[in-house]
């Protein structure tokens, strides 16, 4: 059995920074809260909670004058205002790429209709659109294009500015942009704000899937970028499997003669990947 690990597997720079800084904060032995899942990986969350971090789903759960972490995906503009009213100390660990997108949106906002291409229920997209103001919308699928462009055409904004969720599918993004450009009459500025690490990981997944007998994608069940890697892999290599950790492995799907490719999402720790590899080597002999 040969195992090939994608060199872009695992933590991206943004997640690595977030987890490292969160670890530093909880190790100060002070009670600290985190609004939402700090990253979409149960093992990472569990490790931090074992050290004392408390994950909450609303600022209502955080006592006044406490410390609260804002996670890598970022929070809505209104959430910062709410935290200020409660005199909370914010440890802002929002990914730098996402902060950059927000800044660009606020620069373009006065005379542009803002469109975000991304998954409507993803926390990053929800946070980002809150900086766009009244003249804005989200496009996730082809079906969203016409209604959003109609609103843009009817608005008083002279131009359209488009940004994209950092972990969105590069292929789907380009397909949507091509259709938008063909349908809109207004001047359009497009920023491909998909993270470099996301693009490299997706491209490497394609390449690996074309050359191996089986593919394993490792990542949290709530991880958008992990699901996207699986979708990419599955279209190329039908024998593709998505797991959170070694406990999800079904060894009956693998045999000694297999060449197995492994990719991991941006929130997957190196240790999780190593545990999966060790389990495969131990069981498939």
C-alpha cells in the first residue's frame, strides 16, 4: 500500500494563527469564551475546551466584562457593537484575508452595489455581508443571479463590486462570474478573494484524485472547505471517502495493493492526519 499525502493538507496560515493565539489565551488560566466554533474541527475545539475555553453560541451567554474570542470566520459588524455594550474584551482572531475583504467592501460601498459569492449560511459570508450595507446581496448558485442583478439594476448604485468567500469552489466561482458578466449592464469589478491556500488545496486534490486508486479527505463535519475537497475528489475518483478522524475509517474499503491519496481541510490538525495514516498501515497488511 502506498499513501500519498497532499503537501497543502491541513492547517492554513489563518487557522494556524487562530489556534495558536487561542491556545496562548486559554493558557493564561483566565476564563475565556469563544463565540461559535473557533474552527470547524471537533478535535481542535475539544483540546481548547479541555484547557478551559468555553464555546458559546450567543453573546447573551457571555457575562459582562469577560474575555471573548471572535473566531477565524469573523463576526457580523453588529456583534462588535453588542460586545462593546457589554464591556467585553474582544480577542479578535478573524483571518487576515477576511479582514481585507471587509475593508475593500467598505471602500467600494459608497458607489457600488456589493455582491458576495458564497454559501449563504456560512459564518464567513454572514459576517462579510454585514459590512456591505443596504445595497448588497449574496449569490450562492446560478438561480440567485437574476434576482440579485435585478435588485442591483434598480438601485441607485452606478457600479457592481464582487468579492467571494475565501473557501468557495474556484471552479464554481468562475462559472458564476461568467454568467453575471453576461447578464449585467452595469460596470463590474471582481476581486477573486478565494484564499491562495484554498485554491492550491483544491488543485492538488484534483491532481491526486487522477493518479490514485482511493482518496481520503479528512476534516470536520461542519467544514465547508473540507466538503468542497470531497466534492472535487468524488467527481474524479469515485472511490473517495470523507472522514473526521481515524475512527471513521472503514478498512473494508481498502486493500494492500491500493495507492491512497490523502487531503485534509484547512482546519484539520497534522496529528489527525498522522493518526489516520498510522491506522491504515496497522490494519491494511
